[in-house]
C-alpha cells in the first residue's frame, strides 16, 4: 500500500519492452495493491511466492511516503534585488543536477552564475557531457551571492572541496548569515568544511551514515534556516522549486512548475 504507481508501472513497462522477465510482487496480504495516488495495481505474485526464486535484480519503488520538503528553524530569505545564485562546478559534477538547477532558477528570474573551480571554464560532467561555465571561481569571487549551491557527483564534489577560493566563499557566506546548500553527495563536503554543525539535512542514502548531524531521510528537501539540502538527482525539481518558493513565495514556484508540466502542491 502506498507504492508510487508511476515508478512501479514505468519500471515494469520499460524493462519488459527491453525483453526482461519482470515480476511484480505484493508484500500485502493480497495481490491487489492500492498505490500512493489511489490507483489499484494487481501484482503477479505475493512476495512469499518469490522467496525460492533467484532474481538478477530487485528494484524497489522508493518514492512512496517521501515528504516533498521539510523546513525547520524557519527564517525568511529577504532580498531587495534580483536574487544572485552561485553554482560552482568541477569535472565530475553531476550534469543533470547542474542543468536542471540552472534552467529552473532562471525560469523564476533568478540570476545564476556557473563558476568552474578549474583553470578552464570547460568542464566534463560525471556522464561525460561537456558544460561551459560562465566564469572561473576566482572571477566570481568578487561578487556577493544570496545563495551558493554545491551540486553532487562524488568526483566533482571532492574537487569542489579542494578549491581554496570556494572554501573562502562558503565560510564568508555562513558568517554573513546568507544562504547556502547542496544536493546528493555534496552535504558531505559541507560537513567537511564545518558548515553543518547543529544543522538538519537530507542527503543521498549512500553518505547518510557518514554525516554526524541530524538527517531526515524521508524528505526530498530539508531547509534549516539558511541551509537547504536535497536528497539526490531525482529530487532536483523539488529542490529547485523550494529555492524559488523561499525567494518569491508559493505562487511563483507553482507558476514555474506549471510551465514545466510538473505536479506541484496547490498550497
């Protein structure tokens, strides 16, 4: 009960189209399962009937029950100008997170600067896609930003962590009580820089056990005062729209979501 029906059906449909033998298994008493939005799906077997079989892959639809966004220690993100956001990037950064963040924030009329921590503005993302940054990090360091967001991708995040210029920017951002955050793997980098002390976050499941702060695992996005964190690549839409909502309010966030045909809460 409560399984995300789109995930279950799309997973099964795509894999079966590719020729895989897929079994939908119910963990309920019966084969009929009521999914998260009320759709009823009939499984092929009960989980007990699968116990003696060997599977090459066990796929779990995990979105069910995840809260879209959780906010603790609520503060306003005040500004009297067009919001300025810095997204530092490196070779190995997760390109889908970068592109989606930039596209959504710019749709909301936020000024976004992509800054490479390399000597070149050209970077190669984790899936070998090439991205050209607006500036190198030193060229971006003279400006003030309302928000600095660290994207994920383990290799890229580690390279961002090594950037002295970025460390200085993040330290100054926190000292000035300005907004900062990260998604997926990057909360671990924020922790290494002492930026998560007494904070509550969410992060990619693979690094949760390395975080020493409070973690809300069942939320896609967690906002704690001036800090915002996202769970991973699949939550970038919610993460980006949460930023838009904090800057401009729910109406702007919903308007941007509607323009992308993305389901967003009415209130």
